[in-house]
């Protein structure tokens, strides 16, 4: 781990001020990084992947809105500094937003969930081995312009949706899929004041600049997420398929919420994980289901629509059918829920 300076802040304004010091930006190479749970940042600093000159501890902001869970008639507000474990066990979330609770419970280990914050979770870096191992020079996320070793390397865990010729690293998180499926918004604080935007606009596909992973401006921090209320969100679930049942990242996952009327789909929300470079909303699959009776044929049609743009590589071709089967199984399980 390289030398760095360390600062603790006690207010959002001081966090933003510290975050803009030294011309910081939202890329991996910003000289300033925020510390919450540290379950990603510290690991990557030890691996010499992330090399911040200044680390800003924002945990004192847990005493503000950023550390609270508020559930009401309008919906659910989750502070960005809420710990994953606290949100996963929250009674209101489990009752009315089961997809969110499940996405958190299936992530990492209990010890990591006790430490990790919701805001840090959605901004976590990829688990691509070529990104995490600095002995590989070719990684456009870590070393812009160097190439992507995964394209011709071992790419079993890599993305098949939202890729580019610059990067095929998959997004590793689970919670983000639940947020994007439920039309969440995110509140952000920065030097220009506060702003709110759809959560779906937070992450950037790799395109020609894989090292810039979000739309955050220099010094900005996430303060909270808001999930609007809707009765049909109780018929929701998160299904995760992985190589082992504990402490493993998804090969394919599906976040599904259904509004059914006598077996017919009035509305549906679908997000996919493990198969895309960013949290992935499967709008073609939703369109294929709306107004249809939910049966084997419509589920297959939705699954086919979800992966029509898939681009596979040497070792991850299996993810197309695995992703389809995961989505169909999630739809079947959601339809069978008693609410």
C-alpha cells in the first residue's frame, strides 16, 4: 500500500470540499477517494490497483439523512451510509420490498455486510481478475489505452451485455439490480449543491472510457436512494445463480417485480446481473411480457428478448442460456408468491 494522507469529516459540505481537493474526479485515478465501509477501497489499495493520495473518511455523516432508513406511504428512503446488514434485516423492507432485502442478504458474507455501506456497494469496482492484478498491463479501466486482456484471455465471468471493444468486465453488485428494477432515484451532494437523478443514470457503460464508471462530478457523494411505493413491489424477488452458495458473485441474476391480474401481466420490472457491464434494466423483456398471460411461452419470449443483443466471448457463451433460465425461473417464482 502506498503512502496517503487521511482526513475525517463531519459534514456533507466538508466532505465535498475535501473531495474536490487536488482536481479529483469520479474515475479510478482520482487523487481523492471517500472511505465508508472500505470493503472495496482498502482491498484495492492493498493490491496497488487504487492509489489515492488522500482518503476522506465520511462515516461521521451516518448521523445525518445518509445514515437513516425511512419507510412511509410515499416509499422507501435509504441513506447511502446505511450498512448492508441493517437494510437486509429491516422489517419494512422485507415486507414491502423483498427484492431489496434478498439482493443484500445474498451479497458477500455477514461480516462484510456489517461493514459495507449501501452507497459504497453500488459504486464497487469490478471483480475482473485482469483489473485486480497489476501484473497484467492490459486493462483499460486501470491503465487507459492499454487494451483489454479479457478479450482474448479467460473470460468466463465477463459480461455479454453492454460491452465494448475497450472493456467486457462485468458489474459485480446485486443491490443495484434491485434499485434499477424498482425505478429508484439517487440524491447526490456536490460543490454545485444537491441534485437528484434516476439511479439508472448513475453508471456509465465502458464505451471508449472504461476507467470512468459513473456520472458523478468531482467531489460528489451519494447521500440517499429513494424507492417509490407501489403495491406490486411486494411481489418481487432477487434470484442469484453462482458457482457456490456462499460468498460468491453472480454468474447470472434476475431482479423481478410483477403486477398480475388473473395471471395476466399488467406491469413488470426486470433487471439482470452477472451478465452486464453495468446494472442492467431488461426493458425489451418487460415489453414482451406486458399484457400477456404469464405462461411458459411468454416467459421464454421475454428471456429471448432480454438477451437479443448479447455479445459472447470464448468462455462465457453459456451465460446466454443461463441468463435466460435464471430470468424464467425468477418470473415463475414471483408469480407463485403469496402477497
